[in-house]
C-alpha cells in the first residue's frame, strides 16, 4: 500500500491481495472499505489457446523447457546479462526474449538469434501474453504488478530481478515471503540458480500451484459489481435526501 492512496471521501479501496488489508487499516482506513479483488487483466487470460497451437505458432518444441525473459513494456533491466548466463548452460533450453518497445534490444536479440545454438525467439511488444505465459516453464522478469498478476493466472513460475525501489521492491518482498518467486538479484551469475531451478520439477510444480492459488482471474467482474453497487447506494442516498428536502 502507499500513503498516496489514503484520502478522505474514498468509498472503496481495491487491492491486489489480502496482506494489504492490514496495511491500509494501519493507515487509518476502515477494514470494511477494503476489497482484495486483485488487479483486472485482459479477458484473453480466461480463454488461452491449446498448447500445441501456441508452440507451433512460435516454432517451439514440446520436448524442451521454455524460459521467457522480459523487462516490462520498455524492455529494461539486465536482460542481456541474464540471457548470456542461460546461453552458457549445457541443456538446450528454448528462450523467448520479450523486448517490449526497446528497438535496440530487439535488433541485438535478432542478430544473436542467427548465430545462437539455443532456440532463441525475440519478440517485440506482445499482445498475446496469455499464450506466451501459458507455455513458459520459467518467467524471468522485473516484479511489476501486472506481470505478476498475469503469471498467477497462468500458473507460471517466477524468477525476479532488479526490482525498482518503491512498489517493485515491495512486490518482490511479497513474492519471496509467500514462496511465489526466486530472487535473482541483479542477474549477475544467476546461471547456476536458474539451471538448478529448471532441473527441479517438483519445486517448479509447487511454484505453479502456489501461483494459481494466488490468482484472481475475475477481478474485473468483481470490481464492476462493486462499482455498480456503490452507484446504486449513492443514488438511493441522493433520492432520500431530495425527499427529505
């Protein structure tokens, strides 16, 4: 939670998880005004394509694990350093790099793709995150709120790096505290940690299940219903006041 959120005349606070209820009550908010409905996401995440068709679309194999690396919509962070760590691994993983709007990074990844022994697939700003996350065995990402929310819904194991001070650091703390992600720090020398993680199918499955248990896929619908109820409640109060006058 953030002090900037706390204002007079707010009728409801919609937060991403139950932990934040206590945080906001400590800031003086009424517990009955706080709804842990989660962050609304695209309805695409409720209708994910079948795995085989997604793999075929991106020329990926069923037989090798898929690592997706991303740095938000701007494609920032130590993506290249983390990729180099993965490329030194012995096992032939399939790697998707989402470069976002970072054109220079996309050009570098495209050039590397032509001389890379691993299966490397660079993608620019992606509108099909629901499909990408659904086939990803490990998502390496900065801990942004929307990315975390989407990965929970697809049950995608998380490894996080380079959290920006402020909300991302708090996001990272939440993930680590609840066993929902592995922390790669800045990404330096992260290869062995990633390799051990991908070799441990039991741990990956545990992370997947924990992610799904934290998912709130119907946040948008719940928020809509709450807004509708608040509008009806306010309208009734207004009509009552007019009658009294």
